[in-house]
C-alpha cells in the first residue's frame, strides 16, 4: 500500500481531467481525491496497491482526449487508513 501526492500541469483544467482521474481511480478501487488548483494545475492524492498506482500514474501522464499533460510531479505521502473512497474536491 502506498499513497502519492501528485501535481499535474499543462492543459488540465476545463477539459474533464478531474472526472477522468476520478473514473480511473474508481475503476481500480483507489482512494483519495482530486482538485483544481488556482494556478491551472490539478492536484491529486491517491492511495492503493502499488501495481494499481503504477497503472493510474501511467493513465494520468497520458491524460484524456482533451487534455495536454506537460508535467507530472509525484511525491510519496503518508497513508490514510481511514479513507474509504476517491472523490472530487471543489
């Protein structure tokens, strides 16, 4: 089990990137959250089994059809045992 704090930059707002991230995380039964930042980036915290996180990170780097991911910054974060789902934060 691992948890990552991720910052995604590029054209990732107003292109459905948060919902794309949300759907991918739910499909892999990952927990955490995704939100837009005021500076145009998207912030994600995601937790789960390492092999599922690897797939999630690959998909985030690729983005959806409408996004243009320029950079993905990934740092390990503290695991949150009480977390039960993945959500979009507004």
